[in-house]
């Protein structure tokens, strides 16, 4: 069966599923396989559950008209996505980077969808399976699409661009993420830069952060560049952090007065848009570029200033991405979705600066004796892992904290004066037993450490 013939089937059954547990009648089932699973074994079951067709790449035990045999299911899925993409004459905005991809994607989607029918990556489906599924979920009514691209080795972004065909692109930053797969920081530059390479070769448009010398250099030669940053850019803004609205509770003995919620990032737009101050529900001035690029993209596509501001202010982080939680009388920043040396450093330094209102009403970013760090180890750093974990320990040592807890991985291989636990469940047992009250906690670590379990 040709891709064109399969596409005709897709047009009649435009809902695709790769997991029979989530399958609904009328879906197309693509029998993907990997090291620990083989969807071919579930093709017959998919038909029993009501799938219109099952696409597989191993000869089935029983023949059926609804079973479509192809050479490779994953390749077929990607080729079908490319065929569909070519039918859509709309802007496609691709986003990659070491940190902040999902937050940036969500902010941009919020801004654009206030005015246009906009499709985007669901959750973090940003890999070789999730991206084609995202493309095939874009319906004919689409006016814009925003696609997140994750990568942990070179040539990966290049492959995604081949069937996403982005017209616009954003690299959020270049940081120390997936060093093992990329082969060091230079490999990260090359790998993430494959998005710029595609835009450069196909007369695309890039939104570029002027505060990043790396990105300014890497983007040279792209036909259309729209800049954003704190200065010298088409769209500029500065970050301020304010205590979120809410009554303050009286201070316990020796404790700072605590607002009813954590502090949030406010962004004063100083050039390129008339939104005024945007009062976000994001924590950390490391989110400033994410807000600024959302403003830039909104303005580029004609979203009114008031809708840009309202959309960004309405966005609430979820899925353990800088979530703000009040629990057991403590204020918790749960940032447990992922971690690398760049994001870990930014989170710690932001947490150290976080203003706490003291009894004499002075903001005390230095009141670190009321702040607790609970940090999980970082993954995929290869030969640089021990050195990068030591660098985080050295950074922590520059401040005096109420308590520091380091969990798992290479933190366990290094000498330090802090509490140490093998896993997040042990750290959670400690947290429940120590009886903290009125403290501020930062919980962060790589996905593999499951730092959210500290709170379970």
C-alpha cells in the first residue's frame, strides 16, 4: 500500500493510536515496537476493540482486510505525517532547546490560540513518535501549529525537521543537557542548531534571544530574524519578582512572615509591544526569555496586546514544572520534571534570590535559613557527570540554607556535608518526619529520580 492510499484511509479515520489501552472504535492502530514492546502482538486485539485498521510490519497469524502490512511501522507513521504536513499551508513553529521548551510551547500556544485555531504538542510528546502523532492530529481548520522537538543526540532535530517542515523556529537556549548523547556542549550546539540549519536552507524565520551570544552567532544567515531579550532586540523586557497577592500570616518565632502563595515573575515589556506589566504565574526570572518570545510570536502573528497579556497571565504550570504547592504549612516549588546542570543552577540561584517578607517588612533574598533544597541527581551527563554534580555542590555551598538534601545518582559518589538519601522515597520519609513548618522548599531533579515522590 502506498502512502497516498494510506492517507485516504487516514482521512476517513483521522484518529491514530499506538496503545490498545487507549484505543477507541474507529481509530487507526499503528503497531510500533521497541526494545521492550512489540505492537504487532496486539494488532488483532486492536481490531477486536474496534480499530478501523491496524498497520503492522510483521506477517500476522491470521489474514484480515483491516490488517495493513508495511515494511516499517515507524517509518510509515513518519511518512504519513510528512504527507499530511504538505497538505497544510500554514505556519509551523518548531521549538527546541536545552531548557524551557515545554513552558515556551505552552505560553506561545496560549497566546496564539486566543486569536487563531492553533494546534500544538500534547504534553511532552516531542520525540520520533510524538512529533508525527502531533502532526497527524492537526485538523484542516488549523491556522497555526506549534511543535516541540526534544533531542538527546545529533541529527535528531534534522530528522524531525524533514517531516515537520517548520516555517518558524525557536531555540530557547544552549545548555548542558544530554551531554552523553550529544558528545559535550559543542555537540549540543550542533544538534540544537539543526533547526537553524533547516530555517536557513528553506527561507525560514527564527526568533532569537539577543542575550545569548551562542544563539546570535548560530542564527547568522537565516533570512528573517526577529529578536527578543532584555536589550538591543525587537522585543524587550525586564523581570521583577513580587510576592503574589494574598494576606500574610503572622510570623512564627524566628520565622519570616509568609505570603499565602509563592512569589511569581512579573515582566515589564519595555519595547515592541504595549502589554504593560505581565503578571505571570511562573516562578523564576529564568522564565523571562520564555515570556518574551511568547510576546514576540504573538505580535508577529497579529495577536492584540491585551490578549497577549491576558493569555500569559492565565497560564498555570503543571506536570511538576515549577508547580507552586502549599502543603503542611510549607511553600513548595516542585520542579521535578527534569534537570540538567544549566537548569539546576538557574533554579538554585533563583531560589536563593526569592524574596521573603520578614517581620520588619524588608525583602530578604538572603534569608536562606528559611529555605530547604531537596535536589535529585542529574542524568545523561556521561563522563562529565561527577564534575557537574560537584559544581552543583560547590554552588550550594556559597549559601547558608535551613537544610540541604541530595538524592541518588552521582550525588552519592561525592563527599559533601549535606543529608544524602538513595532515592526520593527515602527523602520523602525524612521530610514527613522532620516536621518542617513555615519553610520554603525547592524540589528538583531528573525525571529518572522521580522527585515528586518526595511529597507522596
